C-alpha cells in the first residue's frame, strides 16, 4: 500500500505539472478537483479510510448516517412519500460514501424500491459499498456517470460541498481570482485580476475572500436535463445567498478535514484530507428553476427530520441512540448549519412531509 508521504508527493507532482502546463497558475477549482479526484491519488480516489465516528478508527470525519441509523430511517419517510407521489420506484444516491445511508434506506423502504443506483466516481469507495450492501445486491446498481435519461428520487447527503468552487478575493477594492502557483516546488496562493463577481454585491471596502459555485450549479442543471420525472433531496451545510455573502463572512468557507480536526490550509498534505466549501442554496435553487426543476421545499436539517417523524423514533430508542441522534438536530451541531432542499421535475407532489412546518423557501 502506498505511504501517505508517497501519495502526497505524487499528487503534488501531478498538480505541479498541471500548473506548469497552464503557464504557472491554475484556479482553485482546478486544484480542488485534482486534490480530491485524481485517480488513485486524490482524497476521494485513494485507499485511505475517510468515514468513521472516532479518530482512533483512522477516519477523518463522520456524516449523519454514521452518527445514527435513525437518520436514514427518518429520511426514508420523505423518500417513500416522494416515490409514491412521483410514481417512481428507484432511488439514485450521489456520493454514497461508506454505503451506510444506502443500507439504512434500503432496509427502511423495502418493497417500495425496485432498484437503488449509486453514482460514485471512486472505485475504492464502490468496493466498500458493494461489501456493505451485499445483502441487497439484487436491487443495487453502480454507475460512474449519468445516463441520458433517468426517473426516480435522487438523494445527496454532503455531496454539493465536495464539488470544486472558484475562489474570489477582494483586495484593496479590486476583485481577483485566487489560484495556486509554484514557488520553489511548493504550492502557494496566487491572485489574478478577474471580471468574476459574487452573485450579489458585498457591502464595504474591506478585503474579502469568498467562493462562487459554477460546478455545483452546472451539476444541478445537468440533473434537471436528465431527470424526466422525479424529485431530488440534497442535505448539506450552507446558507441562502444573503447570509453567504454577508460582509462579516470575509474569510470564505473553504475548510479541510482530517482525523476529525478542521483546518484552513488546502495546499498542505494534498490527497490526505477532505476539502469542502459551504453551499449557496440560493444559487442551487436558481440553477434548478432555470433548468426546469420546481423548488418544493427548503429548511434546516433539524426541522426536516422532526417533520419526518424523528421524535417518535427517539421515544423508543435507547439512551445511547437518543444521545447520538441529538447531534442531528441540536442547533450548535448539525441541526441548524445543515439545510435540506427539495426539487421536483414533471410531478406535482403537493406538500412534502419534510417541509410541513418551518419551510424557508422564501429566504432563498
């Protein structure tokens, strides 16, 4: 197995070659794509463990399905309603990680599903998913790219935040695109003047770092083009536009995760840690609407899970399970920072159960 030092050395050499070929500079979006997805070397394409509840397991972070199976059981209530209302029988999951959410949904949805398709670019994660989901092999399918046409209900938990973003820096009143260059064989930040701007004006004249999200928005438009009938649910951390580009959020949202610790230096230890950025849910909603989706709901994860029946499940759960599940809904943990957005195409599902109370679509 490749050592971590060798992995980083090889990946950094690949990135340095890309920088040289592009005249000494690449945008952060290109760097982020290579750091995460270079075959065999990028964070999501290498063999290192990523998902787990504790650092002692060698993992880097835990997602909601790894916190408690009650997450998937509760989400399944919304997916079951969406399958019925869209008259479809297939779930498509993007970025299925360890396969924990897929297992929870398959067990909860049962005969309501005829097929569960995972879309994942990581062959390593695919192998682990196949092992975890072997009991449901008859319903499973894996694809690395979208078909020309698809029907069903789509789910993506912490998928949009891992899509490459473009970094913009306002310096002394002038906007620049922040990218990556080489200095004595080391990766360093480098800024270039740009005509790119955030979608809304950022008040003030102070220096300001932020992101724009052309790739996640393009992904949503592609989904709208390919999905002939169905619904999509994305759960992720982020804000509506007015909060995302608040004048006080001047350091941006790019963050790295390794061994359950967070840092703000994506240029170090490339390939060994996750790189993410918060989601601009207003941009996602606008891209969806422009491409033919209807925005059917937007709310906090806490409100969504409570609407879907988490509280009755907690009442019959063990103390340990209740303690873990509180992380999903507590405001200072995942409950408020994480949001859920629902999109529908060529279907009129009416009021979705997950947004029955506390819908915030008007804030997008």
